């Protein structure tokens, strides 16, 4: 199908810390008459600086990067540019990271293994004002739509627990009391419907709240 005609091409910025991936994206974009790659950034800080300078129509944003990850970069860009159209381009297919990205202000979510078949249509759709989320991720989000979310503190507690830390060690590392750690763990068990710490870690890792 021929790309839609437009007076001016869609001005695109890519943000990823892997040069080879950026080169691959550039190779896909270059032949498209309606999309122009105007800027590339390697981390979150550079993404914000480049957005201020180039004002792209659409931004492709990785999540895992040095000097400010994708979630923080999306939040920072949207804080200054409320109409920014940002598509997350990532390997993470879990709903927790997707929900966090969408809440930060992303309007699209694309898995890197779908780049060749879906990237161009996703860019055009988002530029036209649409939202794009892969069906498999949308289903995961829908499955837990009524669940109570883990707080940032609870995620920190559980991440440390996943590393084998006892409650006393977690309390010391987070500068909170051991009783507070126990209260957080009790809340985590209830929210995840987990029977014990190991079960909670397994559920949280599967859903993308923590990394093991």
C-alpha cells in the first residue's frame, strides 16, 4: 500500500542507546517519502535536549537507557510539550512497563520484534492522532485493569527481596523501619494475591514490575 501523501513529511526522532538499532531504523525510514528522520538521541537527557531543539512530530523511545531511562524521558518531554507524540519501542512485552509508559505520556507501544511489519504504519497512525498498542499487551492490561497497583516503594521493597535481602537488610537499604518493610510486604501479597515472598517475586517478575 502506498503511504499517504502529505504537504510536509512526518518529522521523526529516534531515541536508543544502541547505534546499530538506530542505524537499522534509519535504513527503514530513509526510503519513505512521507517520513523524515531529523534527530537521533542515545539517552534520556539527550532526548529531552534534542526534542527542545528539533521539535519532532513523532518520537520513537527505548525504555532501558543510561542517563535517564525512557519512562523518565517521556515524562520530562510531556511536562514541557503536552502534545508530544511518543511511541515506545522496546523488547518488554509485560503490561507493567506498558502501563507505566502510557501513564508517563506515550501514545504508542511497539515491540522491537515487530518493527519491520508495523513500524511505519504505527508512526503514521500516531502522527494522525491515533493510539497504538499491540493486541497481546492490550489483553494483558485488560486482564489486570481492576487490580490495585504496586506503589514505587513496594516495587523497591520487592526488587530488594528478589535479590535475596532479608527484611532487616531491605529496611537498612531503604532507610525505613523493619516494621514498615513487613507492612509493605503484607500489602504486596494482598495486591498480587501471592502466598509468600517467592510467589510474590515470581508474579511481579512475570508482570514486569521487577527484574530478576
